[in-house]
């Protein structure tokens, strides 16, 4: 028995599983041609693979008609192709446009360009925009309206208009001594 | 028998041209082409699922899911990335994993409620109508004892004859990982079956003695 390498027990699985390089395979083939022990080892490994395959084949054998009966419903490909090729991008584009327009309109509405919102501050704002101080208010209230100060002396914040600029008069300045 | 002929050809290359034509016809809405695709691959997909899940009903469900998804998403298949068979196997494997995960969750919740120990391989018996030899029964049980990752690899290699590159593609792992999983699976199977053989021999010796 001429050995050109040690027994191949350890690499026998790799040999049968096709995990060796071409050169390694050649060496193993040369070795098993001479070594009966290794030839048997390799044959055992091959038997195992064959047995597993036969078992799997036997266990998973099935009635082809049963498998055929399990076929899912055939989708309407022409409709699907049309649907996916044209409808999807169009639907996405329309959705984006609607979202953009919707968002823009909401912003416009918030800034008071559309309609009158019935909130107390808005009413004041409307009053200041639509009615001139001279026609509806006294000279004192005119002065207050122009300065942004109400009759109680607190500031009015009028949305859509510039921030109120308090007027400093000698009466309004009180210096504690 | 050389190691090259030991594994059956996976058939994923010589069918490429046919597959491309069939898929084109399917995409054009030809019903007969869809039926042909199903008939061509359903058997092997079912065997793969049954080997992995070891449950007939689950395998049938996964088979249906796989083809339903594949037919719906046929336009997503890219023949430059993988063969059609590989793509189908990818879908089937992912569905098998989902199925196993869902079943495992159910098992754990019920077992936790009842305070029972979880059985690993209690359901791993082939259908009643199939008679197996003692050795085949042992192999089937041993396959069931492998971890899911090793079992998937072993079935793809032993039974389907895929190359390690294809196994890597199907399981989304590097080729080297596929090789090492296969080595581990083979060694584990050999070990389990040797233990089984030794136990049987001891039992017979005692019975004779």
C-alpha cells in the first residue's frame, strides 16, 4: 500500500462535499487509489449523502395532482402590467400635488387671506383693518388704536399688522423717587 | 462515482433560456405560461419546504404563498442577479423562515402559559402513509435535529444539488459561510447517525445476550 499522504479521515467529508481545491482533490484521488482504508472512508461519506437524498426524496414524495390543486389564482397580468406601469406613477404624482396644494391652502388660511376667523383677536384685527378709527372711535380711542394700546392701557396684538409701538408721553412715564 | 457527479445538477443554468422565454410570456399575461412555470417548479419547491419545515400543511401553505408572491412580483425578477429557480427558492426560504418563526412564537406562548417544556422535535414525523426504514427514520430525525440554518444548507446541497455560490445567493450569505455550514451539517449528521447506530447495536447485543 503506497501512501503518498496520511489517511484522509479529516478531509473525507470535504472531499465528498466538493469543498476541496482541484489540486487537493487530485491528491486525494491518488491516495484512495492505493489506500483501501481511505477508500472505505470516502465510500461511507458518499453513502451518507446518498441515504439523505433517498430519505428526503421518499419523505417528501407527493401526489402531483394535489400539488397542482394548490396553485394560487392566476393574476390578471395584462391588467397588472398596465396598473403598475401607468397607474402607480400617476397616482403618486397626483398624491404629491394634492398634498402640496392642501398644505399651501392651509397655510394661506392660517395667515388670514381666506375668510374671517371668528376668534376674539381676529375680530379686533378685522375691526382695525375694515373700520377707520375716525369713523367709529373717539379721538382718544383713535390715539389708542393707532398706538396699539386699548382703553385699559394694555397692548393689543393685531395679527397681520406691524407690532404695536407704544408712545411714550410725559403722563405715561412715572419715575419713582 | 466522482464527487462531481454525486450531487444532481441544480438545473438552474441549462434552463435559463427557457425560463427567460417563459417569464416573458407570463409577463404578457399568458395563462398557459404561468401554469407551466408552476408545474415546472412546484414539486421541487414543495420538497424544499417539506425538508425544512417537516410539516405537510405548513409546506403546502408556503408553496402557495411562494407562487402567489412570485406571480404578483414577476416584474421584480432580475435575471442578471440570479436564475429564476434561485429567485423562487429565495422566496420559499424566506417564507419558510417566517412560518417557523410564527410557529415558534405560538409554541413559546402556549408553553409558557401552561408551564410546559418546549419539545424540539416532537412533530417531526413524516406523513403516515409513507413507510420508512429504520435507517431512513433515523436520518429524518437527525435532519430535524439540525439547526434551521444547517438544515436549509444541507437540503439545498444534498437534495437540490445547488453549488455553494447558488446556496449563498439563496440564503443571502457569503459562499464561504455556505461551505462552512455544509461542513458542519454533514459532520453533525454523521455524528448523530453514528450514535444511533451504536445504540442500536448495543440494544441488539443485549437482546441476543
